[in-house]
C-alpha cells in the first residue's frame, strides 16, 4: 500500500528527506514549507521578530564546506568550477537548491504553507494535519500515514533571566535570532552574552563591520583563552554580576565595569514544535543524542513519527541525509521497532556515551560520537555516513591557530579529491556577500589553474548552479 508522508519544513533536513524519498514507489511524499523559498536557515531576510530565520547578512560558512558536501553531488558538479572552503551563505543555498533539483525532491514541495496542527488518530491510524497558506490564509486539512518533522531548531531564542538591575539599562537588547546586519552596530561597544558559535561569530562580524569593541561574556569558560582575537578589540569576560543604574555600567566580579551600547544574547535556541499535539511532542535540550528519540529520529510513542536534524551538530547536511535514508528504510518496512522501553533504554545508553565525550573535553570525541550514533541507525538500513573526522579536526585546528584567518584555509574534497581555492580577499576584508562576483572569480581562477597546468579537473556535464 502506498503511504502518504508529510515532511514539515524544507531547510537542509527537509531537503534531505524529500530527496531521499524521491522515486520511492511505496511513498507519496509531500512537503510543506512556510517560507516562499526552500533552504531554511540558509535563506536570509531582513525581517525580525516573529519569523523563522536566524541568518545574518555577510555570513560565510563557519565550518569547512568539505564536510557539508554530499557524496552524490560534488561542488564541482554543481558549480562547474572550484570554490573556496568557506563560501558566502548564498553560495551554499545555491548548492542545496541544485542538489534538490538533481535529486528531484523539489517537485514535492508546497511553498508558503505553514503547518499549524498535527494530531494522531488511533482509530484511523492517520495523522490529521491542518495547514495555512501564508499568502491567502486559506486553511487546508490533510491526512497522512507518516510525518517527518524537519522544522530545524535554531529559530526560537533561548532567552535567559535578565541580569539584576537590567530593567534600567537603556541600550539596545536583542537575541542573536534577530541579528541581521553587523553594519547596524557601527561605532558601538557591544556586549555578547554567551560564547558559543553565535557569540563568537557575531562579535567578529560586529567588529569587522565597524563596531568599536565587542565583549563576549561567558558562563562556563572562555573559548578563546589561548589564541584570542589578535589585535581586534574583542575580549572575553566572565558574565557580569548586575547592571548598575547609577553608573550606567554592567559590573563584573573582577575588573572595570562596561557601558555597552547594545547587548546581544547569544544564548542558543530551543527545540520547539508548536504544531504537534501533546502526545507527539519532543522535549529536549540541544544535545548530540536528543532526549527520548530512538536512534535520534523515531518518536518512542509513535513509530510513524520521525524527526530529522534534531541533534546538536558537528555533522550537518550529510547527517541529515543519513537520517533521511534511515526514515526511508522505516517507511519501506526495513526497520523492526523494539518496544518503547527498549527504545528509551537505547537512547539513555547513547546519552551516557555523550556525557562521557563531554567529560573528556576532547572535541574529536563529540563528532566521533555523532558519527557512531548516526551510523548505528544507518546500519539497520544498509547505509553508512561518511567519516569526516579528519576534516572536523582540521577545522578545529585551523580555528585555534587563528580565529580571524580560519575561513581563508583550504581542504580536499572527499568526493572528488579537488582542493578548494584561496579567495583573493581574506575573510577579514571581505565586506560583500555577492554571490555573482564571488562565483565569477572562482570560475576564472579555476580556468587559470587548469590553463597553467596546476590542476586537472574531471570532465563535467553542464553545471547546475542557478
Ligand atoms: P549554543 O551553542 O547553544 O551556545 C549557547 C551559549 O549560551 C553558550 O555559551 C552557553 O553557555 C550560553 N548560555 C546558555 N544559558 C546561559 C545563561 N543562562 N547565562 C549565560 N550564558 C548562557 O548556541 P549558539 O547560538 O552559539 O550556536 C548554535 C548552534 O550552532 C550550535 O548548537 C551548534 O550546533 C552550531 P555554556 O557554555 O552552556 O555555559
């Protein structure tokens, strides 16, 4: 019997799922995406507030793109020439869209369609799904045998309690979710709360585009104690203790107070599924092995409900595709689901391993755990995710060596062995995110390298970049 399957969201996870299911005869797949284009996190809007995206202008990827590259779709196949390892956001979006066109997943997507309710009916064994057309507000009612949740988890800010006295602070206060353009902070002293990847990158963006200084405040430990930010006016300090209205300063346990013009909370995001009915909810912090989900994917109370892209991430695109292949296997009846108790105990055992990896303090143990956990699922359907441990270690080493220069580094492709280009403008001086001029330069540079015999490239079909 053909199964009606709904994929919710068409960011990289949803794309992976529709692509994995394209051409599967037993499945009639549809995907509802509330945006007016596919790409999720990789799309950009200047809208703030009640919107899904958390992307900011001028963002260049902050992980080596070689560990994002799909085994069945090289960058070379897409662009027709080499690119750099940390391209502008729009270039990655172009690649993702090209992959989805090639795989045929795009034909299942309905844009401007926001899912507002998903309820499971025990009598019919189907999900009742209510969705709205965001342009016309027309309401739709559909029934599905299976649902795959791919709505991402970098949209809803994890606001933390304000500092004591903060209500007297008169400067700008936003969460990273609403950070759109570093140029808005020119001439300002900025304080960041939280020193994860957002805190680090938003601080660097602000200073690069003209902020006077950035102070990254941390709760647990400094992230850049060894290498620092060289001569850039970026410092890391332990969180302030309170805001002092009399002096207009945030006060710290040690050292001088700080009078920032703006405070940006970079305190992470919350997994949120407002459209799922209570029995279908997933409640988890952002961790490598999410709470309760069997193999990081299957809801233990309803094995017809899957989540793709929910773990905290070292691996991203390739992991989403691996998870999507596992879901495909579930839909094809290849996976025998154990009892709920067995599923929960399997998840708990993986979480113990995750805790051990955290305790070790070794970066490599985290991504090794993610690889092992994903491949544990994939082994049930005869698939294996590529091991990019060496690239992940290189990326971390490059960052530690020089946080301002890691985006100028190169790496070999695991798919076709080609080595990425060094861009003619270093990241510290790149003030545009223009895709067209970036790709034009990459194309002419590749042609030049071929002409002088520095490289040879495999014979290619016409590129699919759009
Ligand atoms: P992350 O990686 O979740 O980082 C959140 C940061 O916020 C981290 O430094 C936390 O400190 C800090 N935090 C959390 N709660 C508080 C409170 N109450 N007070 C102060 N600081 C706090 O989010 P990002 O947005 O940086 O990165 C998003 C994803 O990008 C990330 O998950 C990766 O997958 C890539 P902690 O270290 O926990 O003490």
